[in-house]
């Protein structure tokens, strides 16, 4: 029984190490309170990204904004379209999104499985978004992202302030010029988080209510 338990623990450790257990994060830029870190990924030319930023927002407001799919085109960098595919529960959904890329690169699309949970003691919210590439047919002229792991961690600092950590590790597939990869790695997160700050100020989120989330 002990050997079996140790084996399971080792499997879990390796699985975690393959996703976001990078310990050698390097701070690449800091602008308007938005910190961007990168970390090399084994057997990949694309580095993992971690973005950190504090927001003047309640937990409820932040989660409501992130779950509001119809407005993501307003603040998520180069998002051309997005729509709900399947709603399993208020905290569990699948959505499709197409990312617009400049010529000569082809647009990318993905289907994400977004699962939201909250620690009942710390009130920290976790939003996992692994991709489900086979859930919808591939579209002509668009490259399907088949490998991507992303995670939002939302830490309450006080009643009206949260710290957000967003981590993503992906393979965009196909051929993408190095300059374009660098643009999305540096400019993309900064622009998205700046627009998210503005998004949170909209009246729609002032009295937002998410039934499965408890404020700090």
C-alpha cells in the first residue's frame, strides 16, 4: 500500500513539473504594475509566461469579468471571436476562441475547458483552462492549438484589491516568425491586463454576483 501511495505521489509530482512547476522564472518586463516572467520549457522553443498584477477589484468582480465571454474581444489581445460551446455548470464551461494574427501567419483557434474553483479557507480562486482540440471540427485556413495549459490564480489582498497571476504554456502549432512570437509574449499580456483594468470599471461588474464565489 505504501509503495502504491509513493508511486502515485511521484506521478503527481512529474505531472505538475510538466506544467507550471518551473522554478527558474525570469522577470522580463515591468510596466504599469504589470510584471511579465518567462521560463524555458523542456523540448519547446516557446517559453512559458507568467503575468502578475494587482487590481482594484473584489473577487466577485474579477471572476465575473473573466467569465464574461461576450466581452473578452474587448480586452484579450488579438481575440477575433469567442463563443460558448458548452455550459456544464456555472463554474464549468467550454468555449471557442479565434486569435487574429498578422500576415503571413495564419489565425489560431482553440477550445478551452474553463474550470473555476475557490479555496473555502483562503478564498483564493483558481481558473484552469486546458484546451480540448478535438471538441469541434478544424476550420479551413485556421491552425488549431492542440497543446496549451493556462491558469488564473486570484488572491484577495483586501475587500477591494486582488492580486492576479496568469500562467500559460502553449504550442501555437504551425510556423510562426520569431518576431511575432516575441510580440505576443511581451506586448500581448501588457495590453490585455491594461484593458482588463478598464473593463473592471464598467457598471456591469460593479454589483456583479457569481453564485459559487465568496468575497474576501
